[in-house]
């Protein structure tokens, strides 16, 4: 299972949080949504996650460079299980 790093976190007006994780090359992503309450009740978000290959998606071309830079920064600055 590849390790993906947190590259984007979006909050919406309905109390949902969308977390996007990406590979360090920015090519593949994994996105999950959860209720903001659940996010804080679970202790927060980790810097990285391991995801089955089948669950990964190709990153949008326009986002790949940004995702790669952010994933590389997160990998350099944080342990995978560190809360961020």
C-alpha cells in the first residue's frame, strides 16, 4: 500500500471536511469526506495515510505540481502518524 501525504483540507458550510492526500510525485490522490465533529472526536488528522492502490485516483493535471510540492514538504516535516 502506498503512503499518501495530506495536501489539502477543505471545510464546507454543512460541517463536512474534505481531506485530500497525494503521493509525493503528485500523480495519485485519495480524498475522503467526514463530518467536522467526527474529525475532532477522532483526535485529528494524520500527516499521511496508507491506501490500497484500488482506491487511488489520478490527480487533475492542474493540481499535480502543487500536490507534489505539498506532499514532499509534509513528508520532510512530519512523521506519517503525526497529527497535523
